[in-house]
């Protein structure tokens, strides 16, 4: 069963691991690109490595920073209306590959472009409930530790 930590095991300065989890949210690292530089069937080799992705149970879908998508020259798949704390607005929808190394999971799908960098956010990707649907999430707010796990093969007794 594969799993990856998404919380914080230790703090920084005066902040505890739990403080960091509150301030930054559950975070994993992903690789992003359009085409893999490795042969089919091998671990994807995408152009942008170790990008911070927020695991967001409040997001219905998955998003990518608009500026990052433009820099990587990701194709615009569509345009649509999205809504969030800033209200409704139009957004580009990009096609991208995002690889989660610790889960050996490759996503090749549309990602909504959002203004994370422009909003001075730490993350460049948001993975929402559509991503989490296939995993278990253990969140320990007291310690600051979070774990994303593949489900057990057999149901627990």
C-alpha cells in the first residue's frame, strides 16, 4: 500500500508542525508538464519538478497556477466559470500531466487555471476532492501530521 506524508513532522522557528499545517495546509510535491521525456511505461519525467500541491478537501476539482501553466505552455483545453471565496469568474482550463511520485500516480487531465502565485500563495497546484476520492486521508491537527494512503486491498473486518 503506497502512502505519502502531506503534513509537517517538525516546525520552523517558533512555529510548531501543527502551526505550519494550519498556515499552509496539507502539502505534497508533484511534477508537472505536458509530455513526459521518458519512454511509455516508465516513471514520467516531466519538466517541472517538486512543485508544492495543496491537498484541499474544500475544492471540488483540481487546479494549477495560471502563470505556471502559461510558462509551461500548457494548452488551453477550454474556458469556464468557476466560483470560490472571490466570487464567480472565468478561468482557462489547461491540459497537463501531474505526477505524484510518492503515490506513483499520474494524472493526465484538465486543470482549472487559478491565480495562486498572483495571490501570493505558497502552492502552485490544488488537488481537491476529485483527486482524494481514491485515497484515504488521515489528518492529525494536534501533531501537524497528515498521510494520504491507498485503500487496503481487502475491506477491514
